[in-house]
């Protein structure tokens, strides 16, 4: 092993470790209630996850849907903005 291969192998190892830390997103729908409670204890206020069993439009199947509090807030704000646009348009 030469002196050039040591820095290259360190760089390669560092990149592999970094790639492992940026894994797939967490699938909250498959977590148990106890796992969600544990996650929420360690998460910040806006990153806490809330789940509900509901029927979404276009389906008759009740499914569990989970979102972070910030996603719920942003979704509500977008819905309110859409309603304001509809309510303020004039129909002739």
C-alpha cells in the first residue's frame, strides 16, 4: 500500500459511512403506537408524528395516514388559501 492509497481508502470509507446515514425515510405508517411514542419523545415539537385511520378521497378503504405536525400545518394553510381563492373569485 502506498501513501496515495491510504487517503483514498479513508475518503471511500467516509463516503460509505455518510451514505449509510442518509438512508430511506422512516415509514411511520408501519410503526406501532409504542414506537411512535418513543419517536415523538425524541423529536422536536414540529417533527412529532400524528397518525389517523381515515378514508381519503377516491377510495373506500380505511388506511392509516401519518404526518408530522409541520406537514399537517402546511396542508391546512394550503387548504385555507385555496378556499380563500375560491371564495374571492367572481362568477358572472
